[in-house]
C-alpha cells in the first residue's frame, strides 16, 4: 500500500490543491485525484481549490466544483497538494496547511522543498499526473480520471515532445488511451487551439523578439500596455515561450510578462544543454532543467541583461 492509499483509508474530509496560475498538469492532477476519490472512496467529503483557470479545461469532470477561495471555518483530515515545489506556490490555498491534520504533496519538481508531512516526489517523471498514475489502483481508474491524467501529461510534455517524456510516460499514456478517452480532442482543444486574441498577442510577441548571445538566446516580452491593447490576461500567454524556444539555433528562450509596474514574471526554456532551473533558482524561482521561471523587478532591458549573463556563463560550460 502506498502512502496516498494509506492516508485515504482513515480520512473523512480531504482537501486538494495545486499551484498558483494553474497549468494543465496542475488542473489535471487535482481533478484526477478528485474524481478518483469520489468514485473509489465515495464516503470521503472532498473539496478542491485552485485559482481561476482557462475555459479549455472545463471539459474535465468536476472542474466546475473547484473553489477559488477557502472557507474560514473549514477543517480537513488530509490535504493533498499537487505539482507544487514550495509553500509559496500554493498561493491563497497555503492556509489549508493549517486547516488540515495531515498533508501530502505529489510532485515532480527537482526543486521540491518537502514542505508537507509526506512527499511523493519523482523528479524523473514527466508530470505530476504521471506520478499520480503510479499511486492509483490501475483497475479503478475510470474514463474521467484517465482524461484528467492524460491532459496533465500532454501539457507538461508538450504533447510527448519534451525530453521529460520517457518510455514509461508513453506506456502510461497507452494505458490511459485504453480507458476510452478521446485523446485527439484533448490534444487539439486543450493544447493547440488558440483564440483569435491569443494568436494576435503571440504574433506580436514573435515580431518583437530579439536574438542575443550569437543567436543562441532569444527573448521577448509583453507589458501591461500590450495586454490591455489586445485585451488578454496571463492565461492567454501560454505557449508563447514554447514558440520562441523552437527558433533554429536557439538554446535558451526567455519570455517576460509584466505582472505589476516594472515587475515581470520570467519564463525560461532550454533545448538540450543549459540547466535553466539553476538560473531561475538564483533569482528566487525554480522549476525543471528545461523549463523554469522566476519573478524579477526592473525594466525588460535590466532583467534580460541580468539573466543573459548567467546564460552566457552556462553556454560557455556546454
Ligand atoms: Mn507539472
């Protein structure tokens, strides 16, 4: 029996949460656990918490039941966190740690700080969804749970392209396909489809991108003014960094968007050599070897200057 099963046997009230600005892996992981518990342990009272997320994930069962705030007098026997490397990543739901007798975190971030009572960490896994699959009873995974897990894996692997994709990832994906999920629609509608405005801001960002470090690094940014002009929010900026990364000759891509005046959320991606999690960690962030992020103050120019010095150093060692 694994630690998750063990904890679920004695829990009556369970809360599930993930990280701020939830992505496909985070949402899929929260809902996979929610849907699994609700069918396998129907006597458990469940609550799930996440910040508001994109409509494209609303096809997942019970997505409409995820709450955006924590009730004051709620208490839980068990808190299950997913895909969250440190306590700050929990955002508004951090308060759940005090409201829960026990806590467990299921994650795949190499930078995980083990802030819960128990941690199921598999740093080699493609996604938290992949880790969750290994913790569940395979026979009891139904179509709804399979859809959630497949969505999580698709999003964190860039549709099974990134180097985090392993033979194990593909075997799990195959098992999930056998549960009867509509994998074509999941990939098309939750991953590739973009709104007209999303395509416009993507196009604008690519037009304004700049190659530096001999073409080995590319950066671009979106400021508040641009976001207001195109009427987009941070949710609409998904995928921009990925398009930048695909530029021929580029090893590292940097994408910045302004969260407050002169405060930028910085995303970093690398192709095959540079460990961007180390660079992000230096600036107080974290993530994975090929995909990481941090938040920095200053102008775009200052921030890119600061980061590119570290990238230059890392490239020299390659
Ligand atoms: Mn993840």
